[in-house]
C-alpha cells in the first residue's frame, strides 16, 4: 500500500507540477494576449488616424482641384482680356499710322502753300517794283 500511496503521491506531484506549468503557460499566454490586444488597439488608433489623414488629404486635393479650376477660369478670362487689349492696340496702331500719313500729307500741303505764298509774295513785290518804276 505504501507503494500505491507513493505512486499516487508521485502522480499528484506530477499533476501539481503539470498544473503549475500550465498555469505559468496560461499566465504567459494571458500576457501575450494582453500585449497583442494592446498592439491591436494601437493599430486601430493608427488606422483611425490614417483614415482621418486620408480624408483630410482627399479634401485638400478637392480644394486644390477647385482652386486649379478657378485659376484656369481666371487665366482664360485674363487671356480674353489680353486678346481684346492686343486687338485694341493693333487698331490704335493702324489709326496712328493713318494719322501720321495724314500729318505727312498735311505737312506736304503746308509746304506747297508756303511755296505758293512765297511765289505770290515775290510776284507782288515784283509788281510793286514795276509800278514804282513807272
């Protein structure tokens, strides 16, 4: 009976050791689960932050696209104004050339009239000299 008791004690001791080992393993697993849970929570927080950043980035892109479109409209408007300005400048340039041509023509007429005046003045002087000499 002593040997049966010894066998039971040995089995009990072995089971106690096994229970202690399993409890230690269980405690280690609980620690690992808690660490994993903590890491999962951190990962969820990181994912949430990344999702928020993605949302903010998307909004920023939408704002930039709108700004680009607005600038494109402004650029087109400025291009139209520039085209109108260039057309007016060309029109004024043509008018200036026409006026310069008229001015040249008038200068030529003034020169002709000055010559005619000088010729008439000489004729009147010559006539006066003839009359005086008679």
